[in-house]
């Protein structure tokens, strides 16, 4: 039995509960989780924005150490340090074969998968096929990516979701070039990673926008040159900071229609606007036919940073190893598993950056 953070339904408070996990089967591995990030997608499961099955082991952004391998595993061995990947590509569907593994049909629309059971035998599901807010996970070997042993194992958890999503969107979707200006709207873990990615790409200025003034220092530490508080004047102020035109690139990381409009209005004619946030089905955003034509901005959506995890995660790990990317700047709280529910509450209130749940 292992300790795990379980949600039993929508709008219920998650609680730490013991679960029984199966032994790793063919092409599966068991990983002792060392750290797991508290991500907004987990909150969306609890709040009903996404629709998983319950009871649900929360968490999908994590790092750990391989403790056992099933038959036919060749990718990793016992003792390897790994980052977990919640969207492992199958490598055989149409999207994978056409170099779009982030749209793999094997993981499309997956909110939860069955794995394990409660002490009374009730089957449990795991968030996005992972269920990382637990002392241990059993997962397919294609969902673990080895990282160098010298990397800080705790902070490396962020590479598997926030960092590959935020930095990946900058590199793979926005394709930010040195000297271009960038606006990032919504400064949670993904937004802070997008700021860091823009800085690494040579953007200047890099403007962070968030509804909470408390995000100012986090934004500047991640690499922003300016911080603006969201509101009616934020887009106008962003345009003033970019020669009156607006930014060359705008990235929306909050998953809200108001944030999408702010990103749109903060950018120049002909700009590239990239949507990273996962919004709700009933939160609509609209554009008139005239404004689409007049501003000639392109809008794209970035799923998992449009990244190939087997390629991009090692690159990001190398950036951490060389010191180009400082994961510590994204983390504001380090807590135990029993304190994870409070971390979700802080996220709801828009407080802090990433919370990391640490396991001994």
C-alpha cells in the first residue's frame, strides 16, 4: 500500500488515502516519486472543468527513481532518475507518423485511466495516466524519460509539464527570435516557464501580466523585464512598452477568455498569439470578422508545448544542467503530501508560483 492524494468527486476536498498499486507488467516500470508539482490541470479535474473518473489519484508532473521493471523493458533500469511524461506518444498513429506526437491519438482526451484500488477494493483512476501525487506510480516505460543523476531531482519534476509546455510553446509555436518583444499573460508555473523561454530565446522586452501583484517578483526572477497587473489598462500599457505597436508575440497561459483578449490586444498587427491555457467549455471568446482581418494576427494553440518529449525533455534537462534554466525560480512552496490540498487552495486564489510536493 502507498499513500496517495485522492479526489472522490467534483468539488470535493482531496484527501491522503492508502491505495494498492499493481506490480509492473510487460513494458511497465515502478517509480518511487521524489517530487510532484501541483498543476492547474489537476485543479481542473477537481473543479469539473475536465471530466475524469473518480476516485482519482491526482498529479501528473513528477520526477522519481525507477525501483522495478516489468518484462521487456529496455528504456530504463532500476536506479535511473526519470521525469514522468503524461502524454507518451504511441509512435504509430497518423499524428505521430506526421511529426506531431503531442496530438497522439493514444492520449487524446485522456483525463484518467484505471490503475490500482483503495483498501476496500474500489478501483481507482489516475490523472492523465500518471497519478503522481503518490509515493509510487506504475507506468508505461514510454512515459518515463531518463535525466542525468546530477540534476536536482525535486525541481526536475517541473520539466515534465510546466517547463516543456511553457518553453516549448515559445520555441515550437511562437518561434521567438532574438530582439522580438513578448507578452506572457497568466503567471502560474507554465507562464513563468514561458517567460524563462522567451528570455532564453533573446526576447526583449519580456512583459509578464497577471491579476495578482504578488507575481511581480516571480516574473522578474524568471526573466521578465516588466510586470503589469491585469485589468482594463494592461494591454494599453503593454503596447506603450513596445513602441506603441504591441508585442511581436503574446502567449496566454491562464485558460480564460479575458486573458486571451488581453494577449490579443497586447500584440501588434501581424503578431503571433499562442494559447497555452486549458479553458472551460462554456467560457467563450469572440472576435469580429473585421478585427481579424485588420490586425492580421495569427492565433495558434500549443498542446504540451508542441513538443516531442523524447527530444525536448533531454534538451531542457541540459539547459538546467548548464545553468541556463533555473527551475528554482518557479517554485514558491515545498510541502509534504498532507499539505497538497492547501496548495490547491493557493492556486485557486492565484497565489504563488509552483508548489512542489516532496517525498522522502
